[in-house]
């Protein structure tokens, strides 16, 4: 059955002729097949063709002819690869050549084929060695049987897959692309070498969220909410179509979930293009929505990000967009906000600080500096305020305004506050022992409200004073006006217990909050610290007051207010400290008004403990010696 011949056998006795040759060599022997094989091949329901080793069609069956809309006999001699479009991409073409050479057992791929009548269809193409009667692809005597090309029409299956993919990739409420399709397009845009193909190499996103949409759902129900989302989607789509760019077409509009939408601009031309688009979106949403018997208005907040595609990932881009959207809402809603790298860096720094705050306490990264509190009459140092600094290994020395609010948020202010209290009291006791001939100075420590609520502050203070040997009257605790005024329950009990212990209580930044002056007399407070905003109005001397006032400098009302507060405090038995004293003129006028102590750069900036020692025993401005001689203004 596997006999050979110099030429093709008669069609009545043999199967299709299969000529095999290596490139550049003469054809080998031709193998023949029985009539039954030819009959099965011709009438088979699967479209097939026999291909020789050179890639030419030897014969095709009727089903293939019908599939392609042509006479099967006319296909003989055709180049098989051209017939089923195998050379359209390099990968498939290489695999096909490997099958022809016998180096690969099979090729299977899907191709879009064009019929003779112009219609097209999707087909699954398979190319594999043609097995002989024994079931193998070799005749056993070195003769190769050729290749079998089979073609199956998969158009219906492809259409079903396309419909299923559309359902999978689109939102059923708005019919917009959903999150999955949006990220697929975004990923493809970032991976494409658009700059090399005439694109801009840039990309932009407008990420928007409807303001107050939850109220619509809660008030009118989810059905009305869905209709509103669909109406918003229509306006966004129309807005995108109007913003279509000649190079990249209309932006992709997608619903990412809930009331969040995104517009993706590929090959963007810069931030101006994205800003214009964001403005157009806000304008498009401004007119009320007519939904049957309801008329609803809605606004949106939009975060805008535009950048180079190089070095950008989908995650990074959308994180930036989400952050910017949050800024737009925080800035007042119904607006768009452009991504600001500096603002984002501050946010990232804040997050990094929050994450390392507690470990930093354990690692001992904090230190205290001290700023003198000077008697206005004699210029002598009466006390110091302890001010914390964070020696951060990455960001350098950080002032308390960079991290105290974070410490209050996460509760780490409690252990940090204990450390400050203990360290400051130890230092005050060391100064006392080092200068036995001088009146001891007190140390003033700031206390956060959360320390009062989340810890036993009275026990902490008592234990610290006992450990350090510092007298209670040499410790002053400062609380802000908003924390003290109106205190009731536990905070008031804590303040009274501390006062009974002998510790002085000071109200910091007095005059900036909503002071309940009648309540002030019932608080266990001994010191008022006037906010620096009042003192700044004292920066000019009396001769130039009129000119300064006209230039927006001194405010005569400040002196009246400060004088009234000082008199009130003194009538209540309280002492007054003026903060932010920077000039001798300010000190002179504050002394004349009756302020007891002053604090500010006129006397000294916050300094290390050893430099405070140089001040002890010296007088300052208004006194005989001058504090600046001891420390100066570094």
C-alpha cells in the first residue's frame, strides 16, 4: 500500500498526490492512497486541503471550496499560507515554516478570512502532518506524506465571545466601559511606544466623583439614582465627543463604580488639554437633570492628572488621580484640581511620618530645646518652655508643627508626652543643682487634650516629680484655650488635681479662641499666655504708629485689647506672658501695659539645654545686663 512511483498515479486508483521535497532538492517519491481515502476526504464535513512540503495546495475538498466560496479544484496549486493568511504576522509565519520542515508537530491559530464574494469569516486553522495508513506521519521508508490543512468556521463562536466580552467589560447601568476595560485600555496606552509612532508620549486622566450622590439614593431610591447615573454618562460621553482630538480621537469615558467616572486621554498634549476637559465636564453637569417627574441637580469634583507615559504605571497614575480627587473635595467640591507633586510629596511625607512615629520614640530620635520666659521688669530668666524636635533620619530636624497633630491622631502623643515631661523635669532639676545660688527656674511643658483623656496625667506628673525631685511649683503645664475653656467632667477634675498638687496651669494662645471669661474665674489656671497675633501689632514705636497704621502695620486696638486682658488677668490673680516678642519697642510697651513675662526671639530662640545655663543670672532687655549677651539669636 505504500508503493512509490516516478509520477502521480491515476486518480481512479490512487489518493491525492503528495510530493515532498527539501528546499533546493528534486521531488522525492510520491505516495498513493486508496480510493476510499479520496472519497472520505472529498465529502468530509470539515474543510480540508492537502499541502505539499513546499507549501502548495495539492487538493482541497468540497467543504473548503464552499467555505471560501470558490471551486475546490481551483485551489490546487495555490500557496496555502496565502489562502488562510498565515503570513500576516511573524510569529505565525515562523511556526508554519517549522511545521513544514517537520520541526514542529502542529500549528493552530485563528484567522479572519475573506470569501470570494467579499464577505469575511473567522476561522480556526490547523496545520499538521498527514498521517499514513499506519497512523503515523511517516511511510516507514523515508517518504513524507505531506501536511493536512483544516479550516473550521468559528464566526458564531467569536460573535458569542464578543457579546460576552462586551457584557463583561461594560457597566449595565450606564453602558459605559467598566473598570476592567478602563484599566485594560490604560495599561495598553502606557505600554505602547506612542512617541515613536507619532504620538505625544503623554497621557491624562480626569477622575470624577459626584458630590452628594448618596443623598439622591437615600432620598429618591436606587432606581432614580441609576437613572441619574445613566443621564450623567450621556453628558460625559457627549462632552468627550466634543473634545475629540484629531490624533487620538475622543477620550474614553468609563464608570469605575458607584458614582465614580473617569475620562482617559491618550496622547494628551499637556495639562491645558486636561484642564479644558475638566472644565467642560463641570459645565456639562451644571444644568439640572430632568428625570420623568423629578428635577435633580448634581455637581462633581474632578481630579486631573497629566504626565509622560514613560515610567508611569496604571497604579501610580490612578493613585495620583484619586489623591487629586480627594483634594478637590477637600477644597470645597464642585471644582477640578490639578495634581500637584509638591502637595503630594507633603502628603506622602505626612504618611511616612505617621508610620514611623511610634518606632521613633523607642529609637530615641526626639530631643528638647528650651526657649526662655523672661521677666518684663528685670529681664531675668524666670522659666523656659520645652519645645520638642524630631531628629528624623530622612527628613532632618522637624519642628512640632510637622508631627504633633499626627501624634494626637494615632495616640502616640501619650507616650511622647510622658517622655517630654520626664526629660524636661530632669533638665530643670539639673539646672537647679548646677546654679544653687540662683532662684530656680520653672519649666513649661505643653499638654495635648488627648493626654488628659487617654492617660492618667495626674499619676504621670506625680511619678515624674518624685523621680526627678523637682518641686511641683517649678512645673508649668500649658493647654490651649480651646482645650481648657468649657472643660467639664474629667478634664476639669484633672486640672484641679494638678493645681492642688502645686503645678501651675497656663492657657496657651489666649485670645484666639472663643473665651468664656466668666468661666475663666472658676478654672484652676494661674497663667495666661497672650497669642503672638496681639503682640505683632506692637512692632512700631509710638512716633511711627500713625504711619505704620496707615501702611497696615500697627493696630491701636491691639494695645487696648491686650491692656484689658492684662488687667482682667491681674484682677483674677493670674500672671500674663506675652509670646512672640521680637523688638525692644514691643517689650517696652508690653512692660508699660503690665505684662509679667515675655517670650520671643528678642530674648532667645529655642536652644539646647547647655546654652540656657549661660542665661541664668543675666538680665535681659529692660534690665541691667541683657539676655542677648548670653545666648544671642543664632
